[in-house]
């Protein structure tokens, strides 16, 4: 999120695409509905499904799954055509606008209607709403990201906000709602395979920086890897790790995967679950660290599972990072129950047995405070330098002194600081940055320009040269340079450079322009590409996907070779997945809660009344849903108008059944969740993002029949 | 006061908020009036039509039971002292009247029925008993007794039904009120069972089954609320009839007709009694020899 | 004296069921007993609305009128409570209630209904305040602690308002004035003044 949940209260327009915040982020609706009521802000909801959020919308746009980029580019084009774009903002702070504009010109209202199914009048109305209600916020979630063009979708959202000049202002911004209270924190410390913590990447310099922070020898670290190549090679992703075991797609790793550790991770949230299950039954070792015996444990039919009971969040403590980049201290409420151990203890036991405890705990004498301190010392790129445990605790203890609208403390021990020190919080005295890229405030008071990440100048393919630094006269108040400036050399690894920059009133990462044209992406400007499994074979030729990618996070990933126009004949219905408000993620915790299980006891599929009648299915009937990959699930039909006549919706929280068979007997005695059901992801389709490899669960195909 | 009124039915329509009003119209406009109406339909259900009437019914119905019980008590006393119990001189000759099975199911039904009546009255007049766990316990007795009663009632029905069909002379029996309003003993028009017994039989068994069904619905308590209200009404009205006949039966068999209780215990009736009280049946016996 | 009331703003309610779960967890209610519930109209269609409903703590409460043992009573602040030591579980109150508020957990003998259970406005019951008996029979007594009921405290969108009727009516009226629409559903039915 560039802004914060609370800042949505200042929005004059709320544009939500691919988000069902009413179910996934109920508390955020407090701020959204406040803006809707107090500011008269239109609430525009773009979604293939009439969600509980759409019920609160002033404008609901039903869109064909997987065509978000086309719709967004259509909006951008319509806004530019009508001269509603923020010309001054674009002149001073945006790069590649002309190149983007040429691409966007293709997406006329007629073309957009053809691709997305959104009537052109509605596109025009939405564009006008966006143009006449500024600042507006753009909010999205997994409905935007979980596509094979997810990265293009997200960029199209960003470009829309740049064109409207809604970036860096209160009430504007691109706001991506993260899941639970520490998803942002998990991203920041990068529990991912492609980078070291805080987005440093895997280059030698990155390793050396972190080795310095950890106080270990880089050569020693290197020696832990199979070969030098793997030190810098991106690993498998969560979406496709199981290919490292079953190798149905060719892998580029010296060995297949033999063991897997699920540490607070629900396997049933990964697509093509039936293949993942195959991997579970082939692995030598499956370790599950969780407060609950998860679906994963029940699915393993081979005797290869170890369950390590960990504590819940209430039995341990530490810092967590909210969706709005704010840190909070989560205190312990009760001592660990039964034989469960905290994650820290489990990690310590592992480290001791692996024999590098001396190195691992070099800077850590007291858990978890020293861990937070180490993160603060290392994560300079996102400015976690000011996140000292004492400060975070002080904020949490004095939360009542902060203003609900501005998040700033008025008086008290945190006077002038923003709640949770939203990063970047550059130094021990920095108040945090509540709104990213806001040049109305001095950098030392929470202001920032756009980052000058990609140099100072670029020559586009047509020969046009453009400066990548902000225009003269545009900088934060108090900046020594009133205009664009490049990044300070060495700021990512040396806190003193950051201090120096701040002393001069400047941002350590420079004052650049936001790019509409990303030359390092396969599509420099986002373009529509039909889903791999497209229900519109006639459009595949015009909007084909990418060529196959042979080494995509160590596994061959099909794009063009997977896109078959004839597939829709056999699998005529579109399959999308999403959340229910009663359950969370894989549901291990919530399905084991009797009250939540009482409210949402059963797995179901939402089916439109026409589809149901065509297939002879009545409300509550069991039906089979089959995927092109051979996955099939038996679920109850819920007949509803929420979905349209070509779409099936599945909630993905369930587990404990597999292709019609109950696995309840595989749970430890007396620990069977109250609510069991087929995992929706057994039938989610093949398809992964070209850059991040996120699974494309919101654009598959399926067929149904009465069970 | 005004506040509450203004709030109670605030149905202001969407106002024109800004100049661009046409683009601000709500998606899928649904008038607040319609929302109000739908919520009423879903949540209040039949309450607006039935609620008040139900409240009046339930708060005033207990007294009917009281009136009935006290009224009957008065009638019995009056009858006892004015006409006295029926005593028939007997010479000792006895005829078999009730088989063992009949007596067994009769007493099974009688005991469970007595429990039902007593526990039912306890629920109705719970306030006098102070409510709480005592009455809650008696409610459980009511439920338990009902399951026992219904089994006996079915067999009692099967055992006696062949003699319980209405006959033309039953009307006459009612006209002379079974001859009970007289000190003199004269034959009354009745078969093996008189019209009063027949009435009691049908109310007790068939009515008992209705009582069981309605009671079961109230025990389950899962039916729609307006159905429950109806069911409760039936249970209470029919209960009134059962109570009345139960008390009359009790008075007649134990006090008013000497020997009646004895015959249900032993199975034999005095021949004279049969001749007077059940002459049609007596003729049949005589024909048979 | 303040008059306690509930008001659910249906333009704000998102049917998240947070109030329901907060109530059940907070008072440790048995499964099947719903002191509060959320109902949706026009589900999946334009015009979808939802409302959270519990005992409205009516003036002239029908349940009090029909209770054959006088187990239900109204406090001075309008909160309607049941005395489980007196209640006989007859169910008349359920049949008289316009809102379906009274609940009946299964008792022991023959599975007959136990004493009636309903929303207490988080004000405990007739047992001594903060006693173990009060907690066991009626749940928490947050009103005595000076806190709002759990459901309203938990409400993610502040749709559910609970407290002094003058205050919550002001909050709601302000919202209605700002956005131009709103229904205080149930108020005309439940409250007389």
C-alpha cells in the first residue's frame, strides 16, 4: 500500500478491482464506507462476481475473468482521449507516458467491450467518475495478481493512478490489501525464493551486505550451497515447488526435491492440488510446523510426516507489519499451551542440531528484540532502520494518542510520529512515511519523491530520449536540490549515506519519475493477453500469451504451448476462486473453530441458475467439477446470481476431502476439524505469471456434471 | 420522542449530491421502502398478523383450565350430594367384561395420562409452583410420559375400537345424560360402552395422538414460528377437552359408579349393573345364553 | 436514566458475522444457540442488504408479557433479562417475540428445552454481578465493567451500534443526513417512546 487503510477516509473515489474486501478485509470497509458516506465517494467495484463488497458499491462492473488489463487500459485511454489526465503531474513526475499512450490507444471502448464484456457506456461512466472525483484510491487484491499476466494487471492499475495524478496524495495511491496482520512483514523479510530480505535480490553485493549484517563470512555462506551458481539462482516458488518432486515439467536443478517444510503454510491454497498431493506422497520427508494438524498432514498417505506443534500468535511475541507498512508489537497473552513451542524455540532447536548456532545467534542474545534490531540494521532499502523494538513497543502502548484520520500522534511520548512508523522510517528519529511519494512534506517529516531506481535517462526504441529524474522545481520542501536527482551512491548498504541525504533534506534513493514503460518487463507497457485457458478462442490469435519460459524459477513453465483454442469446447465454464469471511487461508485454524464451522460448515460451488438448470442441478445437489488437468471435486451446488451464466465460483478454504474421498481418518485423533470439504484448488488450472510465477487461480476453465 | 419517530421510518431517497448526479446514481437502486418491507417479511414473518393475537391468547388461556377444573369440581360435588353415587343391588353373578390385555393397556394409558395431566397442569400453573427446575423437571416428565402414553394409546385404541363406533341410541343416552341426573335406577340406552365412554375413548386415543403430534412439534421446536403458534393453540384447546373428560371419567369410575373401578381391576362386572347401564350389551349376552 | 438500545445500520452491515462469533466466543455459548444472527436479503443481487439481529430489548416486551412464570424482566435502563433459575423453558417467549430472539439450548432429560437464553446486552443476569454463577449462566457482564456489548465492539464497519439510545440515534441520524438514506429497522416495532 502506498497509503494507509485510514487514509482511504480522505478518498473522493474508491476503485476496487479484483478485491472482495468485505469478506477478505472486513475492517477496511470501515474506512471505505466512511469515505463513501462522508465524502460522497463513489465506490466502483470491478469483479466477475457480485460479491458482498459489490453489494455496497455505487457502480458494479462485471468483468470477464482475466481481462483486467484490457479494462484498465481502456479506462486509461478514455481518460487521455477526453483530456482528463493530470498533465502537470505527468510532465514533472512520470516517464514513458507517450509510449504508454500509443499502446493504450488500441483499447477503445468498443475493443474493451469485446474483450471484457463491459458495456462501453459503463466504461465511459467509470472513467468519468474517476476523472471527476480526485483524489481517488485504487485498491486491488488477488483478483488482479493471480493471473498469468498478473504483473501487467498490477502495473496497469499503477499507470491509471499516474495518469490521474493520484499518486503521493492523501486519499489517492495504489492500495493493495494484504491478508493477515503480518503478510507485509513476511514479504519485507522475504520468505520468497528470489531475493534476500528487504528486496536486495541475490547478487553478490546483496549477499555481502547481509553477511556483514549477520556478522558471518560470505565464503562460509557460499560453501553451504551446492555450487556457486546456486548462490545467485532463484529457487522454486510456492506455486510450483512440487514440480521439483514429480518433475512433470522439466526442472533445472541438480537434484529433485526430497524434503519439504510447511511452516505455517496451507498447502491447499496452491493450485493443481492433486499434483501437489502426488509430490507429498513421493517425498522422503514432510515437516509441518503449525498449531493445527493441517490439511497437508491429512493428505500425506506415505509415512513420511512429522508434526511439530507450534504456538499460536497469542503465546509468543514480536513485531508484525500491517498492510499499511506499519509495525506493531504483538505481545504475548498466555504462556504456550501443552507441548507446543514458539517458532523461535523450534528454529533454535533446528539451528543447534544443524551446528551453526554460533553464527546464527551472533547478534541475537534476546529473542525477539534482537531479531527486530538485526532487521533494522540490514533492511536499508525499505528504510526499516528506525524500527527499533523500543520504538515499536512505545507506539503499540500509546496507540490511543494517534489520530484516526492522519495516523499522527498529537502530544504524548510519540508526538508527531505516524502510527507504527510506516516504512521507510529512515532513522531512529524519523516519524515514518504515511504516504509514499508525497512531495508535499519534507523527507525528514515523512515525505518522499519517486525513487530514481533505473538511472537518469533512457532512450526508447523509437529513439526518443527522456530524463528519468523529476522535472526542475519538483522536490520535497527543504531539499537541497529543487528538482530531480539521482540516488545517493551506497545508500542501500550504508546507514551513514542515508543520514547524510536526510540532513540535506533529500531522499536517499533519489528523486525520479514513475515509469509507464518498463523496458525490463516482457511487456514494457501492459497489454491484454488471453488467459492460457481462454473461454474466447477467437481472441487467442489476436491476444496470444507469451512464449514458454524454460527456466522459470527452476522449472519449465508453459505459456504458448498450453494455450489451446479447442479446450473450451470440452471445458466450457470459467472457474474462479475466492474467500469466505468465515474462514482464513487454508482454514486449518478457522475450520477447527466450532463457531466458525457452524456458520460455514460445508464446501460449495456457486452456480448461476441457468447453468444449474442446464445441468439438471438443484440447490444443495452434489456435483462434480472437473479441470483440464484431471482434477475433480465433488461439491454441493449453491445456486445464486452472484456469478454469471458462464462462471463457477469456489471458496478455497476447505480441506480434508480429496476427489470425493474423505481423509478425516488421517487426522490425529480428536483433532479432526469441525468443517471438512474438497479443496477448491484440486480443480484450479495450470497457468503462472510470467514474472512472479504466482498461480493463475482466477482464470481457469472447468466442466460440471451432476453427481 | 420526535427523534425516534424520525428514525423509525427514515426513508429519505438518495439526494442529488453533486452536479454530476447522473453518474452518481447507486448501482441497482432499491428503495429503502422495499428494503424495509423485505426485512419485515423475513424477520417478523407472520408476527404483525399473529403476534398480538397470540399474546392475548396465551396470557388469557390458563383461566379456562382453572374454570373448567373448578366448574367440574362443583358439578361433581353437587351431583354427589343431590343424586348420590349409583349403587346397584347385586346377587353375586358376574360376567367377564374386560380382557387382561384391555385392562393392561387401560392402566398403562391411565397412569401415563395421569402423569401427563398433572405435569401439564404444572406447566400451565408454573407460577404457583415457583417455576424453575421443579417445573422444568415436570416438563421432562410430561415429555417422557407422552412417549409412554402414545404406545399404550395405540394398543388401547386397537383393543377397544370395535365397540366404540357411534350407534343411534348414543344420542338418546346424551339426551337423558346417562340417567345420572336421577336417584332412580333405570336402564339407559347403551351398548358395551355408553356414549360418554365412547366420547372419552375417541378424545383420549385419537385426540391423544393429535396431542402427541402437536406436543412433539413443540418439543422439537424447529418448525416455523407461526406453525408453532398454531400447534400450541391446538394443544391447549384439545388439552382442555382431555382434561375435562379425564376428570369426568375419574369421578364416574372412582366415585359416581360403585363397582366400576373394581370391574376394570378384576375384569368382571355384576350382571345387574350390565343390565342397567349397558342394556344393549346385556341383551346380546342373554341371546348368546 | 440512559435507555439501552441496539441499532444496526444496514447500509453499513457487510454480513461478516463478526458480531455473531464475538458473542458466542465471549459468552462461551453452546453451538446452536444464536443470541445474535445476521440475515441477508436479495443475496447476490443488486440491492443486497444485511442486518444483524438479536434481542432488541423492547419497550413493553412481548416476552415479558407472555412469560407464565415471570422469569423475564426489564431493568431500569431498558435491558431485558431472563432469570434462568425461574425459567421453565416453555418457549412462549419465542413464539411471542417479533425478532426470534429467545434461544433454547437442549436440556438433559429427554432432550427437552432448557432455560431460555438470549442476548443480555452483555449485562450478565440476576445472579450477583461478576459471580461465577453469573458467568456460567449468562456470560460476561461488560455493562457493569463500563464496556459496550461485544458484538458492537467487534463490528468491523461500526454498523452495529449499542448503547444509550440518545447517543446512537445521534450517530445514526448524522450518517443518514450525510448519505441521504438509512433505515433504523426494528425501532418502530421494538420501541414505543
